[in-house]
């Protein structure tokens, strides 16, 4: 672990966990930054050390965890801490506009999951020490996220149906952690930057375009040719454009955080997931 940097005030960052890959990515990045870490499950909020910076990742779990994430947000709104960094999502927007969504755009979720994300944001809204970070779709937060689903289909040789219409700027768990920890470091160094900020990759894509790139990288790890069937989602005639591409200029201007491409480091991520999937198959 890195030597603790006594220049941080406070030096403790508490992470309210998501229970997935995001937790490990945040922990490793915070350790490298020299910050003390307290990992807390959503049910352990009463153990929060006073005066900490809190990274609330609880809403990044899954749809089933959203009621608990809302309860965490309500409790945090009544808790004394140095600062709250709440991780939220592009899903607070209904989507469909041919432009990039910035922080001044009104949140107008139409889907239930988007309404739940927004409820968590609003539960914290009265805090004057709140930073909300909205991210594009996180592609590798769990084995059921997009990257895992694509590679499971690839390894099993099974078809997979994917959205080829709606665009977004995806984010890996590692890139999410890079951004969150950079914000944490600046807050712990005395920066005052309340408000809402957006982050997504520098280049947008659809799920189908993402899958094509993933499959190309995955094939490079096998000697024999592997076929994979990527099918577009069936169009019922009632589907509408739900594209949400986030504008990220405010985060760059305030914190100096640059966007990365989702292609950056993708080959290594694919390799790690293939190793994990092959290990799972060998144990069954």
C-alpha cells in the first residue's frame, strides 16, 4: 500500500459499496492515492467514521438493490461527514435528443430504473457538501453487465441480442474509479466543488458497436476461428430512441479530469474476463 499522504484533510474516505467490481476498483485506486479507506456495506452506515469523505456507490448495485440505495441516501442526508460523492447514472435522462446532455439539462427519466436513480439524487439534494457524479453505462461492473454477457456468449458459442440503435458513452469500472478518486483527492486537498458533474468515454457507441470491438479483441486470444452471432434486438415498432451521450466539459474545467476512450485498456479487460470465464467452466 502507498504511504499515507498526511496532506489530505480528511485522510479517510468511506466507500458505501455496490457489491460488484466497482468496489475493488475504487479500493485499489484509493490505496494507490494514499487515502485511508473504510469499506461499508449499505447496512453498515452506522459504522461511518465521523468527518470522512463518503463515496456512495450503493446505487451502482442492481435494480433489486435500489430500495436499499434510496434508504442509504436518506440516511446520508442526515449524517455529518466532510463531503458526499454520490455515484449516479445517465439514466436520469429520458434520452432521444441528438445532442450531448449536460448538467443543466432537466432530468426526465421515463423508465422505472431512471426514476430510482433520480430519487436517490433528490434524497441527498438538501446537502451543501454534495457532489453528484453521473456516469455513462458501466460495461463491466458485474458478470451480467454488457462485457460479461458478450464474452459468455462468445465462449459458449451462443447468440446474443444487442441494441444497435441507442448510443451512449460507456465507462469501465477502472475508468470510473480513476475519476471518482481524482475528485476525492481534490476535495481532500481543500477543493470546494459541489454540484453535478458528468463523465463518459470520449467516444460514443451502441451496444452492438461495443460488442463487435470486444469480439475482435477476444478472437485474438484463440488459435482457432470462433464464430459468434450478434443479433439486433427485435423492433416491435414501438421502440423509440433512448440515446444518452453525456457532455463532460464541466468535470474537465473544474477538476481537470480528461475523458478516456472506452477502447483504452479494452484488450486487457477482455483477457481478464476470458480467464475468469474459462476458470468458471473448468470448475463445472
